[in-house]
């Protein structure tokens, strides 16, 4: 694994103080799945009555863990539940051995924790195509169970990191008619990041009370506006997993717009942190497309700009090369009209109605590109469709990290 020597310049100042979520407890351990002398396994145990919703990669080569989680989402939620995650090995493209690893881990967690194996959700992240030494994980499950602590979620955030340069956490509260509910989430992700979903793992916990179907519908809606709107390198992982668990410990009904807004804020925050930790990233970029025929066309255009190596390297070089944005719009496959296209870099109007703006000066665009956070806006001038996506620049650091990834 490439050695990460410094924290991303786009990282938050500090890891947030995540609140205790009643009904959820956490533990971490060193299993030496790949790494030495660091925690690489985390276990979360949820009290009986908890419900779990999820969203997963749609890769055709998704891992055994993802397939198993997908099969379990929506099953009976009367018993407790568990989430167990390892870093260092993705257990992907490992055939029947991968299935056997998932089964062994689930059965051991179920035995130790006293819950059905159908309520054990597993994730693995790391190198693809190497058999998971699951015996190293199962040997640690009793230790993990004995160390469970409702305050240990920050340790869990660190245990799931791979090429991440910082642990990722976010929190929100919602004041609802029945009282206040809390939300706390953690994530990992740095490279192989693109919609549907990314090489990321995300685990969010709340003490709100929701039916599984209501929570699932909410998570699906919000995923399309958060994690499915980020891209680092256009590559979709085999292992993407988002799990949201509601313990119901507060007794407060969460099936309300105010709770959905709070959950949205946590998911968006974590999604942005994944982009801010993009491998080699030095710029955080928001791309907004307006004036498309519909929202889907707008998103297609926005992602075409965000995924363009030419656009991303221009940003890295602080070059206001707006012609590359025009190119990316033209190649997206969604409808566009050259003669109604307008572009802004920050507050600077670069192009208007299909031509460079008469008042534009190159030094204006260059000044925007020197900023650490950059907004790009493209107005197609055709309709009411809008979309916003988030990405980062593409630097030599990305090449260095990924060229050495398996070493």
C-alpha cells in the first residue's frame, strides 16, 4: 500500500465530536489483515429493534460482502444487528472463497453476539483479487465484543481507512415534535470514487425511530443527492457500501422532513470529505449545471466536466482553460446548444451565449483557479434542469499513490 506521508490540504481542521447514539456500541482491533501495528477491524453492535437501510455499488463485479448485505437489507429487524468491517483486503474477485469468508465471519459474530447471522452485515476494503484471511478476523471477534463501547465510534472511523489521509466523521441533531434525535456517521474513501457509488464505506447511526421501509426510501433519495454526486477519478468500486442504522432508542418518530434534512446534512458532509481526501487532491471543486432540458441531463453534463482528465489537470495547474469545459459538455451525450452555452468560474463570467464574454480577462479566471475551493457554473440556456456534483483536481500525487498501491 502506498505510504501516505501527509494529510490532505483539503482536510477539515479536526475530527468532529460525535455524540453517543444510544443502542449502538463500537470496538476496534488489530487483526493484521494486511497492515501491521494498526487497527484494521471494527465491530458495531445494534440493540434489538434497530433497523438497517443501505445503498451499494452497482458494479457487475461487486464483492461477496456487498452481495451478502444486499440480500439481508429489509429482513426481519426484531433481533439486534451487527456491522463488521475490515480494511486492507476487499474480498472482491475472490470467487467461492469470498463467499466462504463472509459466511465464516457472519457465523462467528452471530455466535459471539447472540444474534442471527442474517443480521450481520460485513464490509471489506482494500486490494482486489487477494483471498481474505478471514481467520485473522474471526479470531478477534470475541475480543471485539468484549471491548464494545458506545463512545468508540471515532476509533471505528480510523480502523476502516486505507489510502485515506484522515478519518471522516459528521454529526447532526434534529429537533422533532417528539424530542431531539442524534445522528453520527463515519466514512472512508479517497480513490476509485465515482457515482454508483465509489470505493467508499459509510456507516451512519441514529437514535430516531423509523420503519425499515421508510428509512430505506429516505436513504435512497438522499444517496442520489450526495454520494452519487461525487467523483474523484470516474472509477466505480467493487465494494461500495452505505449502511444507515436507526436504533429507535430515543422513541422519537424520525419519518419527518426535519429528520431527513439532518440526515442529508450528514451524508453531504461525509461525501464532501471523501472528495477532499481524493488521492493527491489539492482543489475541491463544485460544478453546477443549469438550463438543461431536465435534471438528469444536467447531471450527465456535470459529471462529464467533473470526470474529464483535461479539466481536472487544468484545475491542478491553475489554468482557466474554459475550452476544456466546452469540450466536456459537448462529449457528454446529453443535449446541448453551443450558441446558448454560458460559463462562470466563481463570480467571473467567462463565456456568454456560445462565445467568450466581452468583459472577460484571463487574469480573472487565473485568480479563481488559484483558490483552494472552486465553483464552476455552466448554463446551457435550454430548460429548467439543474444538478450539482463535487470533484477534485488530478495531480501527480494520484499517480504516485496508485502506482504503488499494492506495494
